[in-house]
C-alpha cells in the first residue's frame, strides 16, 4: 500500500495571474496516479492564479481539497470551496481561478 501525502506534494507557481502556457502550468499540475480506469492529478493554485478555460477530450471531476475559487464549465461559473466538486464532460471548456491557496484533485477519464 502506498500512502500519498498531498501536503508534501503541493507546489505553487511563482507566476502571477493567468497560467496560459503548459510551461506555466507544469509546476501547479502533477500526475498522482494513472490506471486503466482513471487518472488523478493534483492542481495547486496560489491566490489570483487562473488556468484559462479550454476544452479537453476527457471527462473530469474537480474536487476542492482546500481553499476556494471560481470554476468555469462551458459558459457557466460556480464558486466552489473545500469539500465541493464539479463534473465536466469531455470536450466541454473548463477553467479555474483561485481566490486563495487552492488545492484541487482532478479525477479524469484515462487519456
């Protein structure tokens, strides 16, 4: 059995605002687990950081572990905080902007 400590893996980017390139997102998004049924990623955003809305070819469920922020799904926006989650189907634009330190698990369809 492997225990994964999210607090030890949490890493925030020094970039401010919009993280609009893969290079800028590389530090804040980490693959934790890949199986034939799902992938789990850890996303850590500092206050005011944003991953711009864009479609992806896989389903994902975002679960907020810590903090709060605004999640965009297609044209709708929702304020989520610790303990809440939102599902986004494949090929639908999704994005997020943190209000404070925010730690999110992304449970994805394998891709």
